[in-house]
């Protein structure tokens, strides 16, 4: 699975205010597959666009449930506070919730609010910011610190994460807190580091698990096809995350 883009996922552009509707009208030609939801009161600001458009006349909060059910990325052109209050009753988990992005009324900032990593909102917010000449405001620790995003590492290369949820949480904290991390790669593409910045100095690379001094490293990220025994999972209690890359075709 490749990283999500605004051209390959189901995107809704939601306008509530006049300024928001004008921004949607300006953006729509660049995202012809995006669908638009706009308040009847400001729909006249859209002008002539070819995107599929739904005009609602009731309260915006009544539109949230179908938005969550039908779209991968929901882009709201309205204040962050309003969006947080509207979506709060519908939140389930980062594995289930769509990406939610907010663009301020002046079109200066694009803020991924929900499902930044797993849901792809961070990547889509950066793409959206490029399209409208705005600044993407990322608050996810691994993005701010320019380090490994443990929960989605290698997703674009087809890697599958294998670890209890608590392990992912604990190891992610170790990574962003600068603890010593052993990154062991025995399989898969070597092109997993895609940031323009150097790999952080707390991440040490190995090509074989047996070479790692498990007493020295706080956590281990292991890219492998090898079986991981129950004893090893227990030994590295909440300190191990495994990635399974695709096997080469024979």
C-alpha cells in the first residue's frame, strides 16, 4: 500500500462559511475527484465547479456521521474548535477513524487533527498545503522530531507491522524520547528512510538480530521474515516491534 494522496483516496471538502466556500471553489479544479459538502447559506460562493457537490440545509453536526462513514479524508474549512466539538461524539480509534484536516478561514494553515499517521492525514495535509500555498502544522512527535514513525514505518513498501499495541506505544515513546534504538533489517527494501534529514543518532543499524546487545538498547525494531518465538517476545517485554516485508517473488 502506498502512502495516501489527495488524488487516490476518498476526499470531502467541507465549507461552512463564505470564506471557506471560496477556498473550496479555488481548490476544486486541482482535486477533481474530491467531493464537496457546503452549507446552503454559502453555496452561491462556489460558482461553477464540476466536482460532485452536496448542499445541506440543516445543522453541520448532522452531516458528521455520513462523512465519517463515506470518506478517507475530510477537509474542513472552518475553525479548529468547531471541528473538534462536532467530531468528538464519533471518534472510535486511529485504526477506524478517517483523517480529519482543518484549514483556517484565511487559508494560511492546514492542520491534521485526527488519524495523522495511520489514517494518512499528515501526508494529505502536506499535499493540501502545497496546493493552496499554506503551511502544514504537524504536531505528531515523530514528524516534529524527524524520526521513525513506528506505527506506519515501511507502509509504502508493503511492510506489515507485527506487535501488540502496547509495544507500538512504548517503542514509539522510546524513539521520540531519544532512547537508544536497535534497527535490525534482515529483509525488505533498504529504501525505508524517506525523510530529507539524516537518520537520528539514537537509531543504530544492524543487519542481523544476533549482533544486537539487548542489554544496551531500550527498544528494537526488527524487519525480518524470521519466526519470533514467544520466549523472545516475553524477554523483550514491550520493547520489540516487528515488520514483515513482502517476500520476493520466486
